[in-house]
C-alpha cells in the first residue's frame, strides 16, 4: 500500500452543520503533506477523524490497512500507538519536567525498563536540541523550546504517522524555521508520513511534498508547493498571497446586519 492514509468520499457534520464533504485525500508513506485553508475550513477535524476521536457520517478512513471508523476501542488504541500528535499549543504537562513529558507515552504504551526509557528520552531530546533542558519545567523554557519538547514527545514511539496541528502558531521567525526543519528532518529520518495542518504558507511550502487547500469543507485545490505558487485559482491566489479580497469572505455566512437590526423589511 503506497499510501499510509487514504480518505474516500468522506462526509462529516456537527448535527445539521456540515463540516467536510466529498473529501478524497491520499497521504503517501514517507512524505510531508500540508493541509491548508482558512479558519473553520475543517483542517483540524480531519486530524481528529484520522485519530478516531470523531466518526464520519459516511465515507472511509484507511490508516495502514485498517478502517478507522470500524475499529473497537482496543484496536483503535493499538493503531494510535503508530501515531504521534503535536498539538497546536504543545499541550505539555505543566507539573512534569521536560524529561517526564517525553517519557509519558513510553511509560503509558510500553513495558520498557526505566533504564531504556531514560536512554530513549535523552535521544529524542537530543534530536530536537534540548537534551540539556531535560530537568526543566515547561514554565522555565521558551515557547519555541516547548514546541520542540512537544515534538520530541510526539516521536517518542517512532510513529509511522505524525500529525501536526498548527505547529508554527505563536512562534518567532527563528523558532518557526527551526521547527519546520525539524519536521522535515525527523520525517525523513524516521521514514514517517507527516500531516501538517497550518496557516503558514512560507514554512509549510518550504518542507511539504504536496498541499491540499480546503475551503468550506471541500478540497478546492491540490498540488506541489511550486504548482500552488504558480496557480491562478482565485482561492489559492488569495490565500498564498494574503489578499483581503477574494472568494473567501470576511463575514461568516448568514443574515445581513440590516436584517438583524430589523432594517431590511423597512426598505
């Protein structure tokens, strides 16, 4: 199976509110795939569906040959051991040291002896440049360093699939560049598949092999970063070049202000 993850004809909604529709996506093994789009376009929902936190109304999600939406709890937990997740704001345990944060998934999901866990944690921290910060608490390190600790935790189990939810949010330019390079390098070293949900065009395009653009729950464009930069598609042009005017509206769809103020009927 060339693709680690395949999504086919997926539809998902919260009650009567549709979030994703007619979704078809491939995530090849060993590649970094960026999923981009405006706020509310359904990007993070895709990660939750792949992880089995949410279930689609229809369609399929195939991860490493298993249909996620059909798995029971034990099988789903076993599949999640093959996944790493970097949450939007790191989500480190504030009362644990850097070392303990990275050790957590190893202790939770394996029966490895403490001596081996220690060595593995130090290796992961070394990979992100923070081995000497092992005994510090999250409050004692910078935001960029905390994001790297979260990345070390995400790769603690050498996952086949690593999912990143806005990994560049709130970082300074230097930290963004460091994080982007780490994502690419760790993906290649581990032979993983990485799904990168992000708003940041420059950093995402610098490391991604392929890009999906979402708008209102549908894929409106896809291709390599070079193809997206050269695209004449109105949505892609607006997003890539941060243009205020285009197919993506500023206002959330609904009644006009005049109608809400009762002015529409008077005219």
